[in-house]
């Protein structure tokens, strides 16, 4: 660990990249824009996935799997959808390679050209609604509540690990309903599931809101989102839930007969979160020493490191650790004992700090003699002695304190960096000085939105749902505004 | 359920397709060769995946994720690998679509041609070993024990749901070791994990063995497999575990320095099972009434159907069912109560029979008065009364009996359809009469193997590990044979 890593203050962007490497979460592959998610990073993602999957099932959804490839013509069926997604995508044009007759290795076989090109799914609305067409005839077939865990590809020229990669992992829910009201309720329910997951498990406070028309999902009537604040004050869209109206039902001619036998178009929603959440997690809690993982998502919640000089000392420690580990495992605490004798304690301390393990326990012979261990909290960096007696309960309590503390800290940070501004001058000056969330009045027009974006690089992150504010006047044009919206620079 | 479905005797192949549709497991998509895995089918696959994933972790493996796309040149690095996999694959040549200036919708943008074509992974050895090259320097970096759950694409002209599709879901383990012995132990360990999973959870007996050289994985020094017998007597390869020697290490120049500082090539394994297991599961147990799912893999283990005429009767039944359900859930039994009043009991019976739910409980007012319910076993079709008192324990016992019975039945079927044959004439006559596994001597040459395949369509499924037989003479050439091998027609 002798390498010099960037601090957040020195170079926030380099700090982020260094951290992913130090914590061994992921790396760039040799395939442009695509990442390798390494075991430790994947283990955190698996924890997120399993928790979300359970929430989806609790709310009545089932998983299914649809094809990776979408015929090019499907994308065109929903007019705004094709504009949003057809631009940068991976196109499969051939289905065979062959040996180069001139000895140049393998080449694409020109005789194996597809009649219609296939697109590697950037999102699955079109392929799924093409199936729903066959599945839905009557109101009895509704609702359809399906989720898919999958990989998707959106060609990106400028990529950043987890935040923007050409391939990413995600889940996409796709539901079909008999009424507009039910579809809107579903859209809002899933937004709540995401918000609760973000706060309760990721310890990341989020603002729920609506996207403006120009920031909407291509093909949606309304896009709801959760927006989180990163430590550099920038916003990160952490999840979206779309009310799709009847757009895809019309594009794919999906009608159902209602209880009175009348034919109606089906109402739709879609909603998703992705491996981008890993980037959000990193930038919400981590510090200059490395990653900080909230206990509820940590692959290792407690690491135990022995401190010894002789084999006799080690043996005594091993015996004590066996008991402590058993006690912790009994309480479902994920504990790891690192007794690797090739590495020094100091090296291990730095390693698990970089990996964000919430609690470190160090045990030496003197501790044992006193019936205690040394606890180090990753979040506050406090160190103190803890009694071995009842250590299981003490650690469980500590983990839950750490989880709470991380959320509180993030809430406080957001509070400190969220301001109301009333004039465009004030907005620009403040934003220049310090990135953050700015609550300001806006006249509701695309023109003003675009102007602000061009002049300040800040966008409207959302029209917030839970931040009530009375009407006012647009900070730019002075025209009437229904309420303040959230402006920020964003990832 | 008035539609006429094919029986196994009438048309085995149509029976299989009908069953997948009746049980609502999957369907063909409009994308050639690619399937949609529907929620009920996916739920069974999820159960398989979760059990296997736990076994992989118990044996020290971690999950990770590698890119979907493989640069064309990587495939060529391992000479036999490219011959095996480069032939039929999806090739990405462009990364952008654009609006047709002539108004023909979206077209491939000719300016967005990739410098090097990308192949959608048919298997990930090459992309993974390209990463391992960066990860491995010293013996301290070994072993690497990684698994990936992913989708893969192998272009298929003739497809069958679950058995052969252009895209399928699978897991692929990729491990790296310091010694040949350790890599072979890993290969064998994972074969054992697969065999145990097949027998214990799928209730599907398998023969463990080695593939002949001509049936080996492209790039392997030795391919181990498990072979199962389907109800039509044909073999299905249910999983493979490959000892890759140093082939990929050499192709990607992956060396490590051993404890003495000497540079050595790394030893490798890979192993996988796929959604093909769904096909194996279907064809091992199901009958003319539909799917039969072993209890340990069933998304619904017990379905309860109320039989009533009046609302008062239904209310009494509802109360009894609430208690029974609680008792069953307490014991982790997956129970569903189908009280849908739009469907008649007879319709429900047929529906859950088609879906292979292991135990059906019907409850009417007279049953309640007698303190019993009516049990119907999916496997034996027996029906009998069961006391409501202690019903939880009785059902748990019954589920475990059903699980055992399915395995025994499948074992007996295999026993009845596996024969030793000594002459080629006998082999051909018997095989003509009845498909099955034929244990016969073979001289070990590719020529004889190819001749038998051409003349009878039977292939050597494996050189079995656990079916001891002394040496003998090849049934075709009379040349010496080390032991009997398993011949069969195969999926």
C-alpha cells in the first residue's frame, strides 16, 4: 500500500478511480467501454440485487427472461423511443465467422449476413411488449407484473467504472395494467421501493421527484426518479420509474377487452436500477482511506485480525476467535478471520479499510488477558476496547449504529449543501463557488431549462414530490412558477 | 384445457413442446432461435441457480462478471477453441444506427463501423484469461476460483426450447491453479457438485464420465460430463467440467512465479451448466398430464383448492386454510391457496397437474367435518385423506417421499434401459428396437467412433467413471478395449 492515492480534495475523479482499484471492485476490460466486475465488487452488487429482488417479489412481481437481441424494426415502432435509444447501440449484422482463405485468421463470413440487423438490447420495452401482445387478450390477463435481471448495452464514448459503461447490469420491471390509475400507482410504488432501498440499505438519502419533459425516458408520459447527492455536491440519478401511458401498447397494438367486452389499449410502466448504484454507494460514504460500505450491504461485516509474536500466542488467539466467530455467525454476522501469516497486521488494517469493512476487531495476547478485543469502526475511525463477554450482541448493536450513522452523516451533508436561491445571479454565483442542490423557481418552459443548462451546466434533477414550496417567480424569466425544482450538476 | 395434447407414445417431440406451453414455462420469441423464459419456468431455473450458487460458494468460489463482447482476435488465440466456437456466433460490426435520409426508418450508420468486430460471447474462456493475465504474477495469486452467471449466444439453425437455443442462460466457472494435480482435483470436484445436484435436487440419476477426444470441449485436455437418460431412452449431457491444461495460459501468456521464483504456465479448468437442465428436468419426470417437478425445485410445493357451494362453506374453508397455510409456511413449505372464484375446481386440478405441483390439497365442507383434507400426489396420482391434525409434519414427510420416489423411478427406468452388448449386430438390432444406453467395448479410435455414429446415429456419451468393467474386444473391429463405454443417441 505504498502507492500514493489521490484524496478527494486533490482530485475527486482520480480518488474515485483509485478507490475502485484499491478496494478491488472493478476494472476496465480491453473491450472498449466495458468493465470487469471483480469478486468483491460483485459481492456488494449481489447483496443489492438480493434485497431488491425480495422487495419486488413482496410487491407481487415475478422474474422472467426475454431475448438479448431486438430486431431493428421493433425499435422504430415507438417514435420517441427510437430517437432515445437507437443512436448509440451495438448492431449484430452477421451470424458466422470463417477462416480467411488468405490466411488472415478468422474473418466475418459475408454469406452469413442477417436479413434484418439485430440490436443488443439497450432496454427491453419493445421486445417485451411484442410478447405481451400475445399474452394479453382480456382484463383477466392483467396486471402483468414482471421483472428481468439482465445485461444491457448502450454504446458510450466516454466511460467511467460503474457510472457509465457500454455494458451494465440492471433490472428492468415491465408491467401492464387495465387502468391508468393502477399503472400510476405501480409507478409510484416502485419509486418508493427504490427510495426505501436507497435510504435503508445504502444509507443514501434521496429526493423523489418527476423529471421534466426534456429529461424523460424516451417513450414515457412521466418519469419519476430518485436523486442522490454525491460528496462533490453533484447529483446522481439512482433509479427511475416510468409511467409509459399507452405508448407501447399503441406501438405494438396491445389491447384487452374489459369486463364489458370493450377493447382498450393497455397501460404500462417500466422501472430500473443498475450497477450505477455501485458508483452512488462509493461516492456517498467513502473517504480518503478507501471504500466505506454500509453494514447491510457489506460482504464482510466484521474482520478479525490476530496480533501475535509467538505460535503460543497465536494458538490462544485462534481459540478465542473460534468462539467469537461462532457467536457472530449464530447472529448472522458476516465475519472473516484473516490469519494469513504472510501479511503484517498493519498491511491488513489498510487493506480492510480500503475495502470498507464496517468493523475491524484486533486481538492480541494482552487483550485476551483482559477479556477484551480492540474495535475499530470504519465510519468514525474510533478505536476502543470491547468486552468479549456478550460480544455478539455488542457487535450487532454496533453494526446497526454504523448503518444509522452513515445515513445521518449523508443526510447532514445533503442538508449542508442544499440551498434555496431566488435570483439567477445568486444561483450562478453560489453554484460557481460550490456544487450542491439548488432549489429555485422555474417557469416550466424547455427554453429556460435549456438556457440554464447551457449557461451553468446545471440541470433540473427533478420536480420534487416531498419538498413542498409555494408558488413563486422563475429566477430567470420572472414568469410564474408552481414551486421550486432541484437544480444541480449531475453525473 | 379442452385442447388435445400429444402423449409421449403418440409423438414424444410434440408432447415436449405441448408440455412447455401447458405448464407456461417458455415460448419462442420472434427473434429467430431465442426464447422467452416465462415466470413459472424462470422460477424453477431460479431455484436451480440458487442451490448451485450456494454449492459453488461452499466450495470456495466467488462470482464475478466479465464483458459480453469478445474481440474477434481473442477467439483465434487458442487454435482448437476458435474452430469450436467461431463458426456460428453473433457478430457486432457497428455501434450506431441513424435515420435513413431516404425515409426508410432507421438504418445502420456506415460511419460507425468497428475497427475490430466483436463476438457476443459463446463462452468466456478467452475474455477471462485475458483478465487473468493481469491478475496473476505469483503463486500467491493462485488459485483463482471464479464463477459467472451469464447469457451466451451460439447461433443455432434448428432450435428447441431449453435444449438448443441461440441464446441461453448458464453459469461458467473459470479457475486458475499452480499445479496440474490441483486443477484436475477442481475439475473432478465440480463434476461431483453437478452430479450431486442432479441426483439430490433434480431427482435425475447421471453417469459421470470422460468425453472421448472427438467430443471434448474445444480447448480442453479432458472433458468430464454427466449424462442423463431421458424418457425416450436418449441421452442428455447435463453438465460438463473441463480440465484445460495449460492451453489458455499459453494462448494468453499467463505465467506465475512459483515459491522458488521459477516461471510456470498456469493450469486451468472451466465448468458449466445451463438452462438446458430445464429440458432435462422436463424429460426425466413428466407425464402425459404435464410437468412433474421434484419438490426441492418446485416454485409451488403444495396447492390448496377449496371445494364449496355456498359462501358459508367457503368461509369455513378459508379459516381452515389460513391455519394450514401458516403451519406449512412455518415449516418452509411453499404453499399457494387458489381461491379464485372464476375458475372451477376441475379446471384448477388440471392446471396444477400441468404445472407439476407435487402435492394438491382439496378441502370441502365434508372433509372439514371429518377433520381431514384430500391429498393428491402428482407423482403417483394417488389420492387419499390426510388428517388436519399435524398436517405440517405429514406434508413435509410426503414431499420428501415424493422427492425420493421420483429419483427411484428414474433410476429404475435407467436400469431397465441400459444394456451390455457384445457384438455390433446385437448393438444395431437392439438400438433399432429401442433407444437406451448401451455399454459396449470400443477400440479407442476416432475412426471406429465415427463409423458407429454414421451408421447408427449413436455416439459415445462417455467413458464412465463409476461403471467398472474389465477389458474386452471392440464390438466393431475386435481390437482390444480397456473397458465398456456408454453409447446412446443423444439430444
